[in-house]
C-alpha cells in the first residue's frame, strides 16, 4: 500500500510538472528558433509600407567627356541640330537630364554668362528693397570697355535696381557695387567658386565675378547649364532674368533699360522665342558670343547653353539656341539622357547613406529574433536571462520524486511480509 501510494504521488507530481511546462507563459515566451541562415525580413516592393520606387535610368557621365555630339535617339526622335558653337548643352531643367551635348566639359571663357553664378551667390545676401548709397571706391577696377548700366557714386539705389542693371544691361558697374556689399571683389570670387563646386560645376574657375576676360577664367557649357537650371528654379532669379524692360533711377529721374537677350525682346531682327524665361547672354573678344537660355512649354522646361558660335555673325548664338530649344521640346521622351546636371553625392552623403543602411540592418536583425543574421546561442541566452521560463527546476523536481519512489519500492522488497 505504501509503495502504491508513493508511486501514485510520483506520477501525480510528474503530471503536474509536465502540465506546468506545457502551459503558455504570459508575456515571456521565447521566440521560436529559425535556421541560422534564414534571411532577415524585408519589405515587399509595392506594399503599403513601401511604395514602388520609380525605375532608375542609368546615365553614363563619361559620355559628356567625349568629343563630338552626344545623343541617344529612340524610335521617332528628330535629328539633332548641328550648331557651329564650340560647345553646347540641351537639358531638362526639371529632371536635370542632359538630352544632347557637344564638348560639354570643354573649358572656355564664359563672358557675362558667368553673371548667372554671381547672381546665385549674391542674391540671397540682400533684400530687394534694401537701399544702398554708392561709394566712389566701389566703382574702381571696372574693366575697360565693360558694359555699364550707369551706376553713379553718391546715388542711392534699391538692391532690385542694381539687379535689373546686372540682368538687363549686363552692367559690370552694378556687379561691382553688389560684390562690395557682399564681402568685396576677391571674397565674391571665392564665394562664387565655392557655390560652383556645391552645384557640381567643376569646370569653372572664377577670377573676375562680372565675367570680364581674365587670365585663367573659364567655364563650360555643362557648368553654364547647371547655373541656368539652378537659376530658373529660384523665383527671384527668374523674375530678374525674364524682365524685358525696366526703369533705372538716376537721382530725381529715371531712364529705360532693355534686356540685351534678343530672344526675350525680339530686338535686332531676332524673333522672340515663345515661352522664354531668360537667362543671360554675354560677349567678350576672347569668349565670343555666349548664351544661357531657358524656355517653358506645357509642363516641360528646358535649359540650353551655347558657347562661341564659329559662323553666322554676332546673332548666331540666338538662332543656334533657338534650334536647340525647338529640338529639345520635340525630342522629349524620344531620347535617352546622355548625362545629368545634378551634382554627384558628396563623400559625406555617401557615408551617411551607408551608415543608415547599416543601422537598418541591425534593427532588422533584432526584430528577426534568434533566426535573424547575427543571432545565435548568445542571443538566445540573453532572452532567457531577461525572464524567459527555465525548464531546469521543474525537471529536477520530477526526477527527485521518481527517485524517492524507486528507493521506497526497493526497501519494501527487502522487508519480509507477515
């Protein structure tokens, strides 16, 4: 009877322990293990958590370093024009895609088209309504034969008047005054250089902020297109570069000035271009005629840059820009891009992207439990230490009960029965 009772007690204790082990533990269950090689969970493209990204089009930037005309036509694309300019670019001002180009990175004197970079650099530094009285020293050092708007020392001008002088009359006198207000001539050259680099314009070397011929001063059709694209994305820049006529103050009176961009005004027999926004024209003996022009048609905006046409006279730069704009609008969607005006990612940005990716990977590994990459026995141990159920104690109790029952049974076998 004693043996039977002991055995029954051991069996009951074992059953109770097994029942405890099989019962779920609220809030502390250990996640099931997965094979060590199981991949980390990923978001499915197109799901609500991650919208389908747009397809990326590969663009080989080295194409713009090649000689000759660069274009990749698709079926139905119009024939690309053959301007006489030494260098030119046609690009989409919204996406930055270069649709066609010739000698895009050839370094040439930019003339007054460099004023686009000057404006991008100096415009944010002063409010249009700010008033400034011109000092005599601010008009010193203006190059011989420079284009002027008529700024006079001792006169007070609004900043907006000076910018009209820069964009409409290409006035180097207005540039000198604005540069003086923004840190000085040499400082402005350095600021412009930094601005060019920040935009990814690596061909430009600034010596004279007004674009006046100076030893070593160069830019490229690519860089000028970069400056033009940045400009037309700035409402203030766009307002000035698209102004055809304005009044310029001269003390108690004012006189009219006209934009020297013939595509905007239609002067000298050059037809006005429909939808033209601007941007800036230039001329010097060394640079020849140069032009950055932008136009909008429907929902598309194009920017072109043309440097030093070799035939057709002084107005050829406008007609060659017209041809390139016409072609660009007709070719929209019918050519693959041959380059991009967007700046490359800086090493800091690349490092940041890689660091973010590494952080995301670690987060996914933790969420994946023991089966995620990087999780193993140590990770499972950490979960147990954090409060997960342990089976060691219940098993030891069951074993002790069974052992006691067996000892009692053996002892009873030795005792003689009465």
